[in-house]
C-alpha cells in the first residue's frame, strides 16, 4: 500500500530529527526555518507561540490570507492579514494546515 504524502513527510522528518514529530512540532520547525534561527537558544513560551504563528502565516500566504511585509529590527518576519479566514470546523482546519505543510515541504524540495 502506498503511503500518503502526510505519512511520507512524517517518516522523512523522523529520519531527519530522530523522533516522531506531531503537528505542533512540525509547525514550530517551519517557524524556526522561516525565522532563520536554530534550536541553540531557549525560547520563552510567548516566543514559541510567535514562531508557530510565523509558520501559519507562511503556510497560508499562498492562499491569499496573509501578505508578507518584511522583518522588524530584531529580524522577526511580519505579515498583514489580507483576507479573513472563513469559518472552518476542526476537520477542515486540520486538512488545510496539513495540505499546506505538505506543499511547503514539496516547495522546499524535502518531498518528491
């Protein structure tokens, strides 16, 4: 049986990082990648949430929900909201984010 793109991604991330990554860990990793910082620094809880927000904005920008406006003096990226997200139930939200995560990793040549 052929693996789903989501399972293929999870397998590759496990191989790369040495353990399974849940949804939040993947978002945090994308946020760190986009922030351009690594795990050397301990982040405060509010900074971790901001890093995950960076991932969400990055993932939803191609859909027209956010527009990248640049980085602040500390190097943190910022977006403007272009369009309000429509109401999505939990299952729809999950599908949108998972599909966006898969597309992000494809675009960055991590998935075939």
